[in-house]
C-alpha cells in the first residue's frame, strides 16, 4: 500500500492538472490555437500553483514548529 504522503501528492497533482487539461482541450477546439502554446501556458500555471502549494506547506510546517509543545498531562480530564 502506498504511503499517505504519496497518495496526497497524487491527489493534489490530479486536482491541479485535470482543469488545466480540460482548459487546453477547450482552447484547442474553440480557438484552434496551436496546442504547444497552450501547453506551455498551462505548464507555467501548473508550476506556479505547485510553488504556491509548496510554500503554504513549508510556512505551516514552520509555524507549527514554532508553537510550544503541549504537555499531554495538561490535556487529561479527571
């Protein structure tokens, strides 16, 4: 069974790529643009989205590492 991180990464990639592929098909059918230009445009959008997601993940990881660790005994209810 693949790891949870691999599954999440695959879901994120498919969530970003599927709308871009559909947009490429619509642009190709409607405007008759060369598919190379639309693919390059989509690749730029895809890379920008991937960078934004990576930075959000790194920022939240950094933020949570700066938070003080809670003692599990404090969280116990008597």
